[in-house]
């Protein structure tokens, strides 16, 4: 890397220069996401030394036990954006209803939906974590949006991305024109462009799935896994299993090296685990922007018409060929 690499700020300004009508608000928004990433990454580096591990003792809106870091990450997003003048509403996995910003404080036109800490089960053991975000534009009327105005189809997203806290901290996002990745240089506290215009392989050799759930899966999904694990050298099987417990980290691997992640529906729980609006939709926009695909198994994620803020959805995401293959199994065509 050059001694003077491209900063997140410079990258955004250069992209903005290509759109003379842009107001700069959106650029500021991405810079604030970077600030969230720096603050959480700083906490995580000292996680075993300061009192941020373990549970809060509370249960969130999803019925899941809340970890201290879930709360800290959620609070960090809120604090960074609440008085930024950039957004009018915030919605997250950790809040039952969106936070609509005060009418009395200047607010912007964007609505930010996020999973503040993705891969919560990894928090106490130094495994990768992430955050996933989706940006929508509030249009149509003055004033703050209602909850239903945040419940939008994925095609309405104007930007989406994720932060991944692994051996390094990365920020990957798209505004619909290419997918770009930035790596945090902790020495100077700045994100630098490290992965320009990511294009994911059309076919990979890895699957990421919690196949401990195999016997909870419908037979179509079991057959997909059996196929991926079968020995067949000409078609590149068996695939290798890689599952981190952090969706953002697994998708990051797939973006760079190809393959498929899936969290399917289960017998008696066909909607699966992952949330449509702030997990599946933003990652679908990123992956499709890099040439991959994201599907429920029967339709593209970005075409699902959402009914609720915390709606769950089965997710098959990754390289074009593997996601198409998964759809064929799920739809009983193979
Ligand atoms: P979270 O946002 O509450 O952490 O849940 C999402 C996570 C994904 O990151 C990960 O792939 C999956 O849930 C892990 O679930 P499981 O432990 O059931 O495999
Ligand atoms: Mg998550």
C-alpha cells in the first residue's frame, strides 16, 4: 500500500464529485458509520480488560438474551447519529420500535436500520463480530417518518454495508455503484481504501452454515447440504465448511473468495433466524453489487415485501452459481 493511501473521506468526496447535485449529507453519514466502527473496535481491543463482556440480564425484542456489548454497540450507533443532523429515524435489532429523532433538533432525510452487533455469540471469546446497516431515504412528506415508512423493500435501499471486527476492522459498503472495502489503520485511527470495486467469484468452494441444525431442516435443505459434502472431484466437491457464527464475517469471506452462506428455515420455523430489514437486505445489496446473489430459496431477497420491522427470512447468499444451485434444491428441482 502506498504511504498516502486513499482515506474513506477522500473516497467519498471523489465519488460525490461525480454527482454535482449531491448535498454532502450522505458522505457525512458514511463518515459517521466509520466513527461507530472506530469506537467499537477500540472497545473490542480491550474487551477482556474492561467490563464489557457477559450478559446484561435482559431479553431483547427478539426474545434473545442481551449481551453488554449488544447494548454498548446499539448505544454507540444512537449517540453517533442522534445529534448528527443526518438521519430522521433509527431502527435496530435491539429496539422494539424505531427511534424517531426530536422534531426540535435538526434532522436529515435518511433512515438508518442496523444490527449493531452481529454474531453476538462470539463476544466473550475473541471471535469475529460485525455490524450491518441499511440506509433508506425518507421521502414524501415533511416531518418524521412513521414506523411503517421504515419497513421498505430492499430495492429501496440507497446504501448498505457492514463493519467487520476481525483480525483487522473493515468497513464494506455500496451506494449502488460498486462495492468498496476499507481497513482501519489503528495507528492513525483512519479507514483506508483496501478493496476497491470488489467482484466476487461466480463460483466458490466453501459453504457457511450451522449444520448442527441439520435435523431441524426440511429435506430439501438437507439434500443441498448432502450435495455440497458429496465426493465428486470433477464438480469440485466436497465443499469446505467454514462457519464463524458471525454473518458479516462469513459474507466478507464469500465476497473475497466465493461460496455460499445459508441460514434456512426450519421445520416449524420456516422464517429462519435472520432479520430481513437490517441483516438480509443490506447484505443482499452488497453481494449483488459485487456480482453475487441473495435469495430466500424461492425469490430474491431484495424482492421480498416486508410486513414488519423485525421480520425474519431464510437466507441463501453468496456466489451466483451456489445460490442458484441452492434455489434448485429448495424448489425441489434437484
Ligand atoms: P445476531 O445478530 O443476534 O448475532 O444473530 C445473527 C447471527 C449471525 O451473525 C450468525 O450467522 C448466526 O446468527 C448464528 O446463529 P447460530 O448460532 O444459530 O448458528
Ligand atoms: Mg446479526
